[in-house]
């Protein structure tokens, strides 16, 4: 039997229709209640991952450590190529895991508002049969940029990216999973937020009678398509394997630092150095382990080379455009020196662009 892990953040935002559809498809649903202290794993053993919504945000990771743990889990699931579905907060965490900026929007988007599908949604595995426009249920304050390498699937008047796809992962900012009772529950649970925004909760709840039937039908179609992916998709071959495994990744990491030391002295100086202009062996090994995990093969790499030898020394360093460009130049030289070409090179170029996007979003 296939299994899906569902992470639930608060009592009032369970998987609802998502759980119903998965169960109807014969998929076992394991609900993890982080609000009750359930620990978040670092590796996804299930066949798929669903992360639900909640009133917290990506900016709350210091206050709520499980959010950072969920981002780590998302990156593992992405590396494994397993189906992922992020709803509301879950979509924000997915965007953050992919290196995109997540930040407060100009105004909260709460209630019933039109959603318009992008042209790319016509061929999408989940939204391919959805109408070009429909009324969605919204309850969010934070928004996100489209992650590098992702495809935008939907927008609204207030929010440029309402849904996106990245590989086998989908982020949906609006709520397709709700029922009429669930909408009423939202308005009761988050009444203080409605009052602060001067919104009429009774009117939002009443409008559920007009919109929920259509939205529930669309939600069942979208979630059924996602469930079919869980049932039919096998393990995805990782770029780590295509690149050549642990030895090649270790070589690439070492060449990266060789290039940095030779051509980027300012960037080199920011690293843990064992002598002027020479990045320490420990720092090199940590980067190699990070690179292996990022490309999908941390277990293979660790088996051959062991864990990093030294702990990271914390540095408060402002990131600027010159530093980002120096990082990318060093990696380009490393890939050239390693003779990486073709599809693997194109893949790596895209992934390193994600890193540059992440660095660009550091304030």
C-alpha cells in the first residue's frame, strides 16, 4: 500500500478533501500534528508529502523550529523526486525550500476571489482539466516569487503566483480542499484576524453556499490526479546518479574551491581558511556533502567520504551582487574543469541559478 505523509499545523486546517481522496484511492494517510509536538523527519520515507496551511509563516522559523525542519524535509522529498503538495502555508514553505523569497503581500487576501489559470496550466498534470477561471477560497497574508525552474499555474488579481509546479511538486496558495463546514470553521477560528482586517466573517461563511460545490468538485479532480501520481510514479533517477555519484561530486566541490582560490580572493576570505587564501579542508568537505545532498545522494556520498570533519564556524556576512556573481563564476569554472556537459550541465546550471536566487533574497 502506498503511503502519504500529511503535516498539519493547526486543528482547524486538516487535509479535508485531500485526505478523503487519498483514502478513496487506497492510499494510507499518516497525519503528523506538529502543533501537538510530533517530530518532523529529515528524510521522507513515505511515497508522497502533503503540507497543509496555518496562521504562521516562513518568517517564524526561529520561533517555530518545525518550520525549518519542514523545509529540510521538502528538500529531501524534492531530491528523491517524490510527489509533493503544498497548500497555503505549505506552498510558501515549498517556495522557500526552492530558494524563492516569501514575504508579506501588500494586503491580506481573505475570502472568495477569482483565480485565473496561466496558459501552462492547460498541459499540467493536476490542473489540465480545470476551468480557465473560477472562484477560489483564500486566506493568506504572505506571498512568494516564482521559484527558479518552476512553472506558474495560476494567479489572482492581488497575487501574481497562486499556484506553481516544480518537477513533481505543486504549491497551491489558495484553498481547494475546503468544504462549507470548513469555511465556517475558518471564520470562527480566525475571527480576530477578520476583525483586524475589517472583514465580515458572516458574509464569507454565507458565500460558501454559493461557491463550495463547484470548488469541491474541482478540488476532488485536482487531488485525484495528484493521488494517481503517488500510485503510479516510481523512484525518480537523481541527478546525483547521472553526474556520476560521490566521487564526481567530491571532485566538483574541490574544483569549485580551487577556482575560487585562484580567481576570487574576496570570496575566499569569507570562508573558514587554514591559511591566507586557502579554504580549510573542513569547509571543502562540508560543501561537498551539501552538494551531494542537494543533488540527491547524501547517503552514497557519506558512505564513501564520511561526515564533514569540522563544525561550521558562524559568520555574519552581508551578501551582495558581487559575491553572488563570484560564486557562480567559480562554479562555472569548476564544471568546465570537470568536463560536465550536455543534459547534466544544463540541469546543474539551472540548480546553481536557484542558489543565486536564494542568495539574492538574503537581506
